[in-house]
C-alpha cells in the first residue's frame, strides 16, 4: 500500500473517529497520523521529481483534511498536541523543498486552532513550545520553520495568552526582511502581533514603556513603507490605537523631555511613511499636539536638530498643497511648521515670505482654487498662523462692494462667502453675511413669507447706510433662476451655523431655511440636518415649524429619497421632539433600553402636522418591503419618540398601521414594535370593542402564515412581558388558541394559558388556580369565539378547495374539546352552557356580513346537532333533497331556543352587520318575522330582562324601527289589558322587578357576564332613574345590596350610587345612613357621592343643627376634605369632630365595617390636635380591628394611621423605623398563622395601651412588624 492510499484511509478513519466520539479511536488515529508523517517525510528530499512532489503534496493534503475532521468536534490533550508538533518539526527538518514546506503552514494552523480548546495553562504551554523552536536557532537552523510557525498563528483572532507578546521580536525580524514575501498575508499577521502587543502595553504598562513600543512600531512601519498600500487595514488599526493613546496621554507627552522628542520623531516618521497624503488620518492628531506644545508663553525644550527634517517635509508639502486643487492638509502643515519654528527658536519673518508670495498668486475671488485655499487658511490653529494669514482674508464689505458693482453675485463669490461664514471673527453674528446668503434663496423666501419682512433693515457695509430686505431683490434676480438646489442648501447650512445671531436675523435664517427645505426634493437636504439641530438647540421656538416641514418632506418624497436620507430625516425628527420635550442633549426616556416600557409624557408645546404624519406612516407601512431593516429601525425610533413626548388624541389612530404590521414582531425590530404597541395601548382611549376590531383581523392575518413554533413562543413571551392592555393580551392568547385549533397543534398554547391567566385575573379571593382558569375563559368567551371564527373563515376564503363540511365540523369539535381540557372544565356540557349562545350569535353575524353562507349554515347545523346541551352525540345529516326541510327546522329551533341571548347580544354589540342578522336567519335558517313575534311572546320576561340589562334606554326613548321593543311593548300591553308599557310598568309586572334586581347583581359578579358588566351598571342607573318611587322605597334594601356588588372602580358605579342617593326617600337615607356609608366605602373615588349625601342631609337640616345631633355629628368624620372646603365655610365640621366619635366607629366596626373616617383622623394626627393621653387608647383600638378587616384596602388604611403615630417608647435600634408596612401581604394563602399572630398581638397592644403601658405596646408593635418583614417572603408565614 503506497503512502497516498494510506493517507486516504486515514481520512476514512478520521470520519469514523468523529462520529463515534471514542477516546480510544482518537488515540489510534493520532498514532497512525504521526507514523504516516514520519514515513512520508523521513528522508531528506533535496531534489524531488515531479511525481514524487505531487505524491507527497497529496499525502499532506489528506493528512490536513483528516486532522481537521477530528479536531473540529473533539478536544486533543496537551501531550497529543505536543506530540503532533514534534512530529511536524521533525518532518520539516527533513524537507529541503521550500514549496513543499509552505504546505505545513496549514497543518500547524489546524493544531494551533485545536489547542484553543485546552485550558489556559495547557494552551500557554503549547505556544511556549512553538516559541522555544523560534528561540533555538542551533537546533532548528532553517528559516523556513520560523516562517511556518509565524504563518500558523493568526494573531488577529488568537486567544489571549501571556506568551503571545514574546513572538513580536520574531515578527519584527520578518517585517524588516519583507522583500522575500510576495504574499502580504504573513506581513499582515506580523503587524497584528504588534497591534496585540501595543494593546497589551496600553492596558498594563507605563506611558514611557508604551511610548518606547510605539517608537519601535513607527521604525518598523517605516521599513515596510513601500508595502503600506497592501497592509492598509492593519496599519489603520494600529494608528487608531495610537490616536487614542494621544487623547489619553497628550499632556504627559508634553511634560517629559524624552517623550517630547520621541513624539516629534514619530511625526517625522509618519510624514515620511504617508508621503504627500494622510492615508491613515493621524496628521491632525500630530498637528493639535504640536499646537498645544507651543501655543503658549512657555516654550518647551527640544533639540533644534530634531526639527530640521520635519520642517523640510512641511515646506515641501505646503508648496505642493498650495498649487493642488484639494489642499485638505495645508492647515495641519502650517500649524506643524509654525510649531517647529517656535521650538527651534526661529523668529525671522523672512522664513514666511515665500509663503506669502505663494498665497498671493491665488488670492483673488475669481480664482476657483481660492475658496479651498482660504478655508485652509481660516482653519489654522496656531496663533502665529492666525496673525500671519489675517491679511489674506477678504472683508465682507469688499464682497458687498463687488456684488453692488456687478449687480449680482457669482458662484465664485458664494464659494468665498461660504468659507467666510465659518469664521466668526470675520462677521460676528452674520449681520452682513446673512443677507448675501439669502440672495440665492430669495425667490423661495419671498414665495413663502410674502412681503411681511420687507422692512427689515440690513447692514451690507460697515460704512454705507443700511438697506431694507426688499432691496435685495435686484441683486437676487439674476442669480435666483440659475441657482441650483445644492447652492441654496449650502447657503442655508452656512446661515444655520453662524454663531451669535440675534433679533430678526434668527427669524430670517429660520424662514429662509424652511423656504428652501419646502422646495427641496433631493438627498442633499441631509447636509443641513446637523446644522439645523445646532440652530434649534438655541432657538427652540421654531421646533414645531421645522417638525412640520420635515414631516411634509418625508411624506412627499419618501419614494424618491434614498434610504440614507430617510434615516437621517427620521433621526432628526426624533431628536427635535426629544430636545424640545426635555431641553437636554440626552433624554432619559428615549435613551432607555428598547426592552423597557417608558411611560409617555404630555408636552403641549409640541404640535405636529398630523395630516402629513398620518399619510407618511400609512405609505411607509404599505411599502415596507422596499426598505431595509436599518431604515425601518430609524422609522420606528421616530414613532417611539413622538409617542413618548407628543400629546395628541389622534396619535393612537395615526400609528395603528404600525401595530397592525404584526410581522415586525417576528423580526429583529420586534423590541421597537412592542414598545410602540405599548405606547399606543397606553394612550388609546377607544373602547374595547374598537380595539377588538383592530386586533382580531391583525392577529388572524399574521398567525395564518407558517410561523416557526420557536418564534411563536418568543412572541408570546414578549406579549406576556409587555405593558399592553388586558384586552390586547387576551386577544393574542385567543388568537393563538384559534391558531392551535385550526392547525391541531397545541404545543405553543399549552405553556402560556396559566401565565396569561395569572396576569389577567388579579382579584384577591379564595379561588383555586383551576377556578381562576375557568373564570378567565368565561370572562373572555366572546373574544375566543370571535378569534376562532375569524381564523376559520379567513382560512376558508384563502383556499381554492371546495368547502369541506366534515373537516369544518372536526375543527369546531377540536376547538370545544380543547377548551374543556386546557381551561379545566369538569365536562363538555359545562362548556356548552355559555359557549353555544356566543358561538351561534357570532356565526350569524359573520353570515350577515357576507361570509360563506354554506360554512355559516354548516356551523349552525353542527351547533344544533352535536353541540346540544341535552345530548352531545354526533348526528351527521347529509345534505339531501329530502333533508333540507329538516335542517331548516333544526336551525329555526336552535335560534328560537337562543332567541333571548341573540336579542341581548344584538342590542349590546354595536358593530356593523347586526341589523342584517335577522334577515340572514330568515333567508338561510327559516326564522321569519312571524317566528320572531312568537319567540318574543313566549320569552316575554326573559327578553325584557335581557334588554333591561344592556339597553334600558330603549324602553325610555324607543327608537324608530326597533322591531323587538315594539313587539315586546305590544305583548306587555296585551298582558296588562291596555295599560301603557314603560320601563316602570314592566318592572311592576307580576312583581318580576325584584328578580331583575337579583339578575343585575348576578351580572355585576358572575364571570360569564364579565364583558357586559360595565354596561349593566350603566343600565342599572337608568333603571333606578325610571322606576316608580314606591318601588324604590319598598325595595331599597335589595337595591343597596345590588349596588354593594357593583364593580368599585367603574365611573358608572359612582353615577348609579348618586342616582340612588338622590331618589331614595329622605327618611330611609337618614335612618340607614351608617349602613349606606359603610357600603359606599367600597366605591373608588366616592367623594362626589358623599357630597351628594351631604347635600340631601343639609336640605332638611342646617349645619348647626347637625353639629348638635350626637348621631349625625359623626358624619363630619366621613366628609372628605375637598367636599368640606365646598360646603363648610365656617369650619364647623373641623371644630365639631370629637375623638370619642372615632372610638364609637371602632366599637361598631363589626356591624358597620367602614374606615371612611381614616383620612380626617390622619389629618388630626399630622396636625397634632389629638390629646396625648388619647393616642395610646387610639392605637390599641385601631390595632384591635386590624384582624377584622375585610379587604387589603382597609388593612392598608389602618397601616397608614399606625404609621403616622409616633413611636414614643422605642429602643435605639428602632429609630427611623416605620411601625407598619402597608406592602406586607398579611392575608395571602395560607392565612392561619398570620391571622392568629395578628389577633394575639392586637389583644396585647390593646390591653397595654389601655393600661397606659405605652412602652410595652410600642415594643410589641415594632416586633410584630419585624416578624412580618422578615417572614414576608416565606409562604409558610405569608
């Protein structure tokens, strides 16, 4: 077997070794590889024949490939690495053929890469062995081995090691002998070694050591200057590090003599290296350093001989630059030369004469080179240069004289003016330059502003009289029509940058800029944006004008603008809004991480042109496929900035297209998309019905595409963490559930139901997790149903296949069964009880809106046949001619059975299509108008009750054409023999009104009716407003009990309470005032209701009489401060409050558990108006009722009172210590221990306080608080 075959077999062995991951196989492979290397390269090969060379080369390639396969996944030990190196170097010593030896670079590189997987200590040992070879020329005499090792070490990516710096001397030696290297890769690698060593020294060594190494680098770079173009990238990286070194240590380099001299040597070397250019950008750094070194009274000592060569270089460069068309570096050479003259103590002005002569040749306005040369003269930094070049700068007076003489301004004049405008010393405040800059823009300016600025007086000469703005027209006419857009934008840019503008010049510049921007259609507008930001930082009164202008440009030109222009415009808009809102360079809200929600602010000062913004956002989203990720990111950042800082009610609707573009949530821009969604959700005041009209179609479209389950999980995690409204999160979960039902894939939704439920069901109670999950679905059945139907109809509409009834039935069956499984309902029927009415109604609505009627009827048939509460067995009826009548009968029966629900849903929902529902029922289900009348008559009470719960105003102000209400009215009037039907008479019919009140309570509390809860509270107020007084006074207790269960946070609850208080008989109100006030405590923001109660009480009694009534006087404690300010101008209430009334409230707490007195009690404690001896009794009494509190709100109020009481008898350790913490979760599950501890400590405190032993009472209170604070995190104690 020859060597090539053995090498090929070695590759097969490597593949087996890589797949098996067996250590024994790896050792055998390495043994065979080393053996083959020794056999192939055992003998010296001074002169190989062609076929021998090819065979050895082929063998080596096989060996490299085999070793790469093994080391890719497997880790070699240090001994194995060293053995491979020994074998390779033995082979290299035997090779005389340089071309063959070069191939060993690759195998060494593979071994070095494999060594990175070793521990740091072993890795350093491997590199040390390579270094040992380099340092032992007596053993390894061949220079080729040194080249092999250096070539195998990729210093740019090599892992950090303390051994790497020791390779630099060898790398430097190779760089010095660079002539033999045709390929520049090894030279670049050597320079990377130098870069790594420079970075290491800057991180750890002294400035002197760093400077020494930088000098060594400059010497080395000078040696290879002829190859600098090939090594440009790595040399630039080296110089970036050196530039940073100057920034960090520039002053140190000035102070130390040896460092000063070294730096000048570096500068000389750099100028020699770069020639007549500045390819690596370090010349300005040297220039600034030289100016800083010499531009003061104290001249540092530097040998004159050191300055000779750089002066000669500067002279040569200056002569060349003066005559070149682009003298970019002329100012740097002037500064360096002036500094060198000063260091050399050369003060002879004759040294500058030749410069004066050279410049004078070009110093006339008509010379196209003069503006660039003038710009270089104006940008010098050295004071000597400033003084010398002052005489070459033309005055603005001279320019105006030329303009007036010629009747217009030439482009050459403008080039000079643009240059002069950057120098504040020429024309402070731009008083004479700004009128010149206005000339090319005058037509646009006049078109926008008209003649209202014509009387502005302008100084066009230091000696002549001022002219008015209108006089500029004669100089602008000739130029205006040949002025390019770029010239106007340059003029605007210069005007914006002029410093210290005052008065009407600021106005002129602002209006001139807006005029030019308004006419601009090119990408050159971006050149002015940085200047605009500087201008607006000092003149924020123009923020809104420029925002409108820029948004208009984005709207008009987004299709023609380049991506870079759109990015810059979006960034500029965002920065203007941000700075206008915060008035700082950096806005804390905008600078926050994109992963965080930032609460928006309301800044009325920022006004946007909303029409342009709306159109721009709409068009941008529609054409989003045209834009790159970077453009879209800047657009979203702008949207985020607007939503954070701008206060406008239209913003949510303007940026809704961004939210609708939900595909962004599955891109790298997902973070920004969610932040915008959060801000819109925060600002959006639309009701939940309108939000669903946006969310459901949006989610349906997005999730219908094939999205990877991993991405869906990430999306759900982001939604869960985002600060979105509850309705948004519920809709996302519902849409995901629908997606799972359609795809019959539940792996994603399974993990997210419980987290979303815990986040949404935030009410405290004794419900288990299973009950909470069931409650969640009951509350949001309608959303789950709508999402499912939306997705079902969407998928059917997108497919070209014929309607498949059996597949549809299977999908619905899976949907219902998985509701039972995932939401933990005990059985199928328990789901159907509340799902069937909702599902039927929204299916009929879909049919009324034009969805596939075959699919709609199929779902209706499925509901009547399989999803029946009485029987859940499948009974498929094929569509035959004999069964059509049977199917119609089933549909009509189902609709009749669900009629009361359909009527209520139809009255409650207000979206499009509900009036056509009954038409659809008549056309496709056989449920005609006659059937409706029969159903209304049969279900009279149920229909009236359902409508009463959601639209009682229909019975107060009947709308024309309301068929159901009209028929219901006829039914009631027939029942009551002609008595006119009203809401009040309907409530009195057969005493059914009492049952209706109990149904209201059910709607207030039952999860199944959660979606209608707020509407039912509003309806309850209308009912109270229209029932008979007799009914109200008879059943007031039931009404009060119903109000007690009304959701406390709703505005409608407060209005219903006010209605009740205003209508109930005074005697009932007066007699049961404490019960009413106790129940009223449950209502949030109840001050308005209390004020209403007070007004009714005062109607029959004046305030002085109430003050003398011991029972009624206690009401003073319940009156909020804002109400007291309105009704008690004589401060009678405050004077009449007695502390023993509070003790009476506490004594009656078990009967009337109300703490409405707490705010006024806290106020008394704060003012110190409670007698000192009453404080311990009060503390004991208050603590005594703490265990009997019924809610967290009451416990927190008691804690607030106790916090305000000073700790009079505490130890040093308790100073600055709060007695009670309202954040402690006293009554979380399990409650037994905390309840027992609270009751026991309350008894102790109450007893000790009553006995006057305040010291012990305080200690008990402190220890109790510490007990809860220390154990609050432990579920056993919480």
